[in-house]
C-alpha cells in the first residue's frame, strides 16, 4: 500500500492471520482528539461507515474523544449528518482571535448542524452504532473561565503530568457517556477516577460539546443533565489518543491521523509516553502513510495552527483542507481493497514499536 499504513497488536494480528478481517469481528471503533487533523480521515470514515461496517449483524461501539466524539456523533446518525458536520466545520471563519465564549458559539454551529432534525434521538436509536465518548470533570479551581488564571492552572497540571501521568487523578476525573442499550466493553476502565453517565436525548448535545471543549480556547460546559453538577471539559486532557485499556474488546479499529499514540494532551511533548502493548493488543490502527503525508501541500495534514497560518486568508485554508479531504478517499479505497480481497494480513505492521 502506498497511501495507507496499518499497525496491529499481537492478538489482532493472530486473529486476522486466521480469519482475515470482517465487519463482525470489529467490536469498537476509536476516534482520537486532534482538531482539524480529522479531515485526513474522511475517506476512511466513508469507506468504513457506508460500505463496510454497516454489514455487521450486531452493535459496534464508537469511542470518541474531543473531535473524535464530534465525528462519531454525526456518523452515528448516517452520512447525511456527517456531511452537514463536515461542511459546517469547513465553513469556520474568524476575523480576529476569538474569546472562549465566541469560539464555543462558533463551534456549536457545526455541532447543531450535525444534530439537527432530532439528532440525539437518531443517535440513540441507530440499529448498529452505540455512541460512547469521554469528557473530563474539573474540580473547583479549574472551573474558572478567566483566560490567564486557567492557563496557569493548566500549566501546573502539565508539570504534575510530567512527573507522573497518574498525578492528574488529583485534579481531573473521567466521564464516560454511553448509549444505555449496551454496556461498552471498556465500561470498567481504570487508571483515573471515573463516572459513567447514560446518554439521553436531553444530555447528548451538552455532553458532546463538553467532550471537545478545550480549556482556555473554549468555554467549559456546566452541569450536564445526568452527570451531576460541575464543570466539564475536553476529554483530550486525559485521553488524547485513546490509549485506554482495550484488552477486553474484540477487534478495535482505530482510524488515526498519525502513527503515534499519545495518551494525554500533556504528553504531546513527552515522546516516551506511550500506551502499553497489552492495552493495544486487539487494536488495528489505520493511518496515512508517510508517503501520503509528504504528497500533501506543504508535506503535512491540516492542524489547528492553520487558523493562524492562514489568518485573514480563510479561502486558502479551506482550499488546503478540501485538497486533503479529496485525497483521503485513497485511504478508504486501499482499506476496502485489502479487506475485500482478504489480503489485509499481508499489510499489517506490528504495533509494538508504537508502545512501551
């Protein structure tokens, strides 16, 4: 394959060597945080969620963090909602650096586009998709919305994390929102304090918003129905790339924009922070190859920094993002060809070098 790289854990490789990869073997699809980087996954999302995964006979759990949650909230309804979300996301315009409240209001526009027409009810009645996603509940001091005090508090959290990731449990707790029709296989995940909240038509919208509400950049979401009082913020603080215990799952399909799995947002500058092989044993990671990325304009994929690089030139930014969207179709085509021909096992690389 030229455009798509595939990494698989030891259990996933053994299973695929015996049986190939079929839709019914996939129990979980994971979606990481990462801002506009998700655009490079559009071709994979279309291939997986339209012509392949929906052939399965039972439920599939979609586990999202931040923008991964937003993607899956749309995909859990159908491609019409996904297309509305994508088009609204592409249409973001900022004439100046927005306040947190202004950024949240702009982002709520494309979430509203994805959820229009009874989206929460459609999500919770989808025959196969079971939307689950993470957010972070913050203690009192981290509920502040003033930019500079919150920035300093987050910097302090980063220092704690540098000492040991587990120290973040002194500040934050995980919140797992889940479709109550079926308990996800990672329902009992440990590592941080956790509260589990069933999704309802009333809490889908604020919970989805909270999952991607980046501190300092956006406002947090308060008092989500069913989750209890408090301030809820971006899941990426604890679970940036979803390095969570997947060992109890069957195959976990992870369409990802990079071959690095970074546990939490603060770990981006700590390259030695990696998931364990045990947690990734059942994971099949799909990501653009280095050759694909090098072929994009500027030799890279979209990122949040594009808002600054293309400041005042939104049409140029949108043209770049659309170029990557169109090119991403090749990732989906290569994936479908490999699974349809039964040759995917020939293309698997061990995931162990990406782990500790």
